[in-house]
């Protein structure tokens, strides 16, 4: 893995007036260098700090102080608007939230934040790097594609839970790993364990960096004795020039490929009683060794995704009724999450085996008669599986499949179909789309903007999603058909096997690898995902 070296712009303080949205009596001090550089300090002790910076880089360092110091910088500001107008603070008796408001027309804002060590810290970003130096009571970090750098002393005592779906995990620290270890997942302990650290990224890489002795005290040495004036610390670089070269970093390069497999006989009947010895796995036509097997009786985590857009409004009661019956059909030990989408994505209920709670949450869900952000909703649905440990994972999505971007030139999804499909190809999740046909209703009766061509494209895309993941595309011509369709989906979900292997070819060069599964039992046919990109 290539380690990126990052640093922040020097922050020079010049006395000036400032104006910022702030609703609190907590003592603060703020100074503005110019429209593009800004600093603010909070004096009251807080127990929890939350930082959100979607577009810019974020660097956080701990120090021996109860104060919180926030330094922000930006290359340029549109229309002369000060950077303070984009920094939003929310405070309570015990907590502080720091949020950089997104603005696509302006340059990203870089944050440098000094925080007390005795806090719970949560940091969220998107495509830029998040770098943390030091230990807090508890830490959680999350990005989409931004790298995450965590610098800790070798004497740290922490419990780790690290995930990177498409990136890699590397460490300069000695980690005692628990359970399965691969390039994308690591649960373990440093030292005696203790302070919890949870890190999640979809496409960014995660690096644990050994901080040199005394490095944690650098910020403390800069603290001013004069309470009336705050001298700014020199912004540190979390990657020191004296750090060991990339070649010295321990890279966790073992990979476990998990496959959900559906097996039928020559008549299409599902076969539920196979063992590990019945399966053969091939990667690019080379047989691989099966190292893990889970029978159809093993738990499968399921997300039920419902289209709540305007095209389904008049059928919403029937849709909810069918969804509740589907939940009742699945095995009682099946964890189920329920989500719905319009232009927004809404988690109705997180993973639960409590059927009554799931059904009550569905009952309370309303159809919002808004647009359809199907691609973005699919992306968000995949994110729900970040904390799921079960190998068998599935999505059942009920939709007409027509994303607004197919018919509305002004609407642009955050994640277009090609990007979503590329991620689906890498995931180890089986997807069962249920195509709910609203074409006549929308194009003829409602005379909406969607066309026959957009519906045809949507059907093709749903078929590609099912084929890519080893699932099946079902169709419901009417809302009343959903009950029967859900029954068929439930049957397939409860006859999924999970088989896993470590690729013999360790050269992860980013190229596509075909995957095939054969069953040593007569005319049995196995269906699974087509393959993956070796990254």
C-alpha cells in the first residue's frame, strides 16, 4: 500500500473581528487571519466531540488540556465570504459538534483540531484524508474514499475494529488479531486492550502508524501561559520525514473471498442438504481450496429495501402489508434491516430479529411522493452491511428501478449506475431485485417524465445487478402479486450456501478474475457472483 504524506497550511493568527453562527454561552475565543484562515477555542470541558467535514481534509491531535482548539483553512473563498460562514458549531452541556457545511462552488476546508484526551471522539469525512494522532476514551472514524491515518504510541492499550471494503489495511504496530484477518478487515488488540477504536471506509485505505516517543506532547508544549492570548501551535504533520519507509510497513495481504451459492437440480428445485466436500471453486479456471463452508441453516443477514417514491404511492398500503408478511416468512434467527427511499434514503429499522419491532416500524412509514434516487439508495444499502459479521448477506429490493437521472437532465445522482455496479461487483452480497411494474401508471395515466426507454433501461440494470451477484430478478405486475414474489424470494434466501477460499494468486493487480462453482452431485447447477476485481 502506498502511504500518502499529508500536511496542513501554516496557520498565522492576526487580530481581527469575526462573525460566526454560534448559539451557546460556553466561553470561546476566536481569531480570523483572513477570509481563508480562521481559529476558534472552546474553554469549557466537554465529554464528546463530533467532527464532520465532507469535502476537506481533517487532522486531529490530542493534548493535555480541557480546551478544544479548531483551526480552519481554505485556499480561496467565493464572493469574499469568510471561512467562518461555513463552520457550524453545536454545543451542549457535555458535547461539541463541529461541522463544515458542504458547498460545491467553493474550495474544500481543511481542519486542524486539538482535543482533550479524556473524550469520546467521532470523525466523519468523504473523499479526503482523516489523520488522528493520540488516544482518546473512544474513537470512531468513517470515510467513503478518503484514507484514514491513525498515529499511536507503541505503548498504547486499545481494542481495534478496522474495515476497508475496497481499500487495504496496514500497520506499523504490533496487533494481536482476533478471528479472520485479511486486507480489508482487522479486529484485534494493541497492548492490553482497552480504549475502543472503530474505523470504517468504503474505498479508502487504513494505516496504523507508530508515533515516535514524545510525539504526543508536542501540542502541549505550545500551550500559552497567558490566559488572555492563545499562541497557535505549529500545525504538525502526522507523517514525519523520519518515519520508516513504506517497505517497512507490515501489510496484511491475505484475502478471503466469500461466495453465496444457490444450488438447484435439473428441474430447478433448490437442493438444501450439501456439505463442503460437494463444492469445487475455480478462479480463472484454476481450482481453489475451499477453506470455509456454511450450510443453508446458517444465519443470513437481509436488508429489505422499499421504493417509497411517488410512483408507488397508491399501492403503499399493500406494499407495507406484503413486506410484513415477507418478514414473518423468514427464519426467526434471520437478522433483518428495513430501509426505504425517495430522493432520500431512510433506515426504517436497523438489523434486528425482533419481528414485532420490524413490523411496527414499517407500519409507521409514510410514502413521501418524492423522486427516485435508486442508485444512491443502493449505495447506502450496501453501507448498512459494514457492521455485519455473518458471511451470508442479501438485499431484497422492491422498486420500478427508474432512477430520476434516466429522465431528468437536471438530476445528477451522487453515485451513478456504473459506479454502483462496480461496487456491487466487489461486494460479497447477493441481490434480489423485485421489479414492480409502474410503467403504464406513470407514462400513460400520470403522464410523468419517465418514458418507455427509461423503464426498459431500468429493467436491464436490475437484471445486470441480479446476474452480477448471483441473485434472481423477480417481477410483480401488480401490488397484489408481491405476496407470492416475496414467498419465492424467501425460499431462495433460506437455501443459500456460503463457501470461501483464499486466492492462490496473490498478485492483486486490479484485474478481473472469473469465479465459478461446481457441485459434485449429478446434474446440480450452482449459481453465484461472476467474479471480482483483484484489488
